[in-house]
C-alpha cells in the first residue's frame, strides 16, 4: 500500500530477494502496483487526469498480477512461478487465485495453473478489530472517499508531499520515520 518491491531488497544481502537468489538459487523478479514514485504520469496521455485513480484492488487482481505473472513466465520460459506476496500483494494474489478464471477468449486472467507455490507474508485479508476500535480510523472512514484525502493524481497526496519534502530537505529519514510512526500507531508494530 505505501511501499514498493524495493523493500524486498532494502537490507542489501540480508534482504529476502537476495536470500532467495543466493541461498535457494531462484530467479527473482520484483513487481510493483500502479504508479510508483511518479504520480500523475500516464502511459496514455489521452486519458483525462481525473480518471487516473479510477481502479481498485479488483483491477490489480484481475489484470495487473496475471499480466506480471505472464510476463515473467514468457521471459523465463518456465511453466509456473513461485510467488511471494506481502500485505496488499497477498490480497491481490488470493483474490486472483479465487475469482478470475478465463473471462474472455482473448486473455486468460487466471493465475490458476501458473503458480506452483504462494507464500503470503503479513496477509491483508481481514482487518480484525482495527477498523472498529481505532478512533482515528473511525474518523478516516467518514472522510476517506474525498479527493483531497485520497487524491486524484496520487494515492494520499500528503504522503507524496512529505516524501518529496524530505528529499528536498536532504533528510530522507523524515518520510521513513513518519511512516514508521503511522504503522506503529495503526497496527501497534514495533522494532521487535
């Protein structure tokens, strides 16, 4: 949601991507969801700007993940992949595995038969009591579907503003520190 596939390699040789490559001898491909670090940039400039974020988890599960999978299979010549997902990536994978079979004659949207092994890290499937007991999330739920909060050209524009400001100020830890505090507050995560 607020990370990229770079987190699988951010700890250098101690990262999961390096471990899988070096210790298990697997070919590692890292994929990201739409947008990345350049919000507002489109592949097709003919579309209206206000439809840039007119998609959701359903489209990422139905089109994006199967497309990424097919790309890797085509490039490697393999018949199946082993897939590791984290958080939102687990939800996309589970939704894709369960819901999308061949929907039309031109393209098979299903992951069925293409994934040999799926590892779900921190699966984001059920929020539990988080959305019911956290007062901040109760308030956010009432205002979240607002273009000023969620954005029209980027997801939660305030996060991108803080990220860009921290880079401009030459202190990238501002963004990571604030992200850490947010996740610590929301999910009671800590360094342990």
